[in-house]
C-alpha cells in the first residue's frame, strides 16, 4: 500500500500510474474517481453519507471553482473502493488522498486493518507554488480514461494519450485563480495530514518533484527500498 501526496500539479497521478505498472498494483487516483462520478451525474443526483445528502452537481461546482470537495463524500468513495480492492487481494497505490485530517481519520484505520500498518508507505512530492501554477495550467487529461499527463517539454506537442490513444483535453481546473485557491487549501488543510500520519506511526519519504518525471520516479523507487 503506497500513498502519494503533494501539491496540485506535482505529478502524483503520473507517479502513481508508473509505480502501479512497475509493481503490478492497482492505481487509485482520487481525482480520476471524482471526475468520473461527476461526469456521470445528472441533475438532482446525490450521495447520502452520515445522514447528509451531498448533491453531485453542487460538488462539481466546488471542484471547478478551486475548492475541495466535501471530505465525508470523498472518504466515503475512497473507503468504498479500497474495501473492494482489498477483497480482490489487490495491492494499491493511492494518489491524492487523504487530503484533509478528516479524510485521514476515516481512511487510515481502514487501511491499517486491511493491509497492516507496516505495509503502508507514504511519499510526499514537494515543489514550489509557482511550479504548481505553471504545471497545472499546462497539464492535460485524455478523453477516454482520464489519464492525467504532467507537462514537460517532451510531451508538449502530444495530442493523443500515450496510454490509451484518445485525444488530450485541458483540465477544467486549469485557471490560475483556481490553482491558487487549491494551493491555499493544500497549505491549510492537506499539510496537517502529515502530522496525523506521524502520530499514527507512518513514515514519510520526501521527494523533490521539480525534476523530470523519470528522475522523480527513480527517487521514489530508491526511497521505498
């Protein structure tokens, strides 16, 4: 069980995909799950968690404005998927979750129960805010499987996803104002998750995310040895 965290545009999804392919694990990208749920949502659709209704169109508006989705809803979807994967006996790479202390409190006890505390490894990809803004405004996702492709000079001219061949589109949250909002929330809501991890006895390996994709990937492999 690998958890990959980092600010917006740090390549969490890219690295999770690469590591899953190399180690034959299931890549669980939270943003991909959210996007697929919202894409299929119809007017009036909602999910009930803890007695409260979360309307999906309202949640989509939050996401598109740069605000994070409601933690109870996100952790519900994450835990639902994790239980299913564990039942199938699959090892997992999670990228982008948990993003808040609430989500961590809901997800980590389940992960410990299903996979064992000693088998949970945490990677923190670090990069400067200005790098996040640049990368987020440039990164793309593919139409078919919603693969997120981190910007680089090497893939700047690509028009089709190298993984499934579908056309690339820019992400809905590419607006710099939206990205800045996400960065502010990352600083105030996501970083405290690291303190929770430490209290739970989970070790965190920090990686410089401003290198090339392959260099970051190799650094992650070394950190996990």
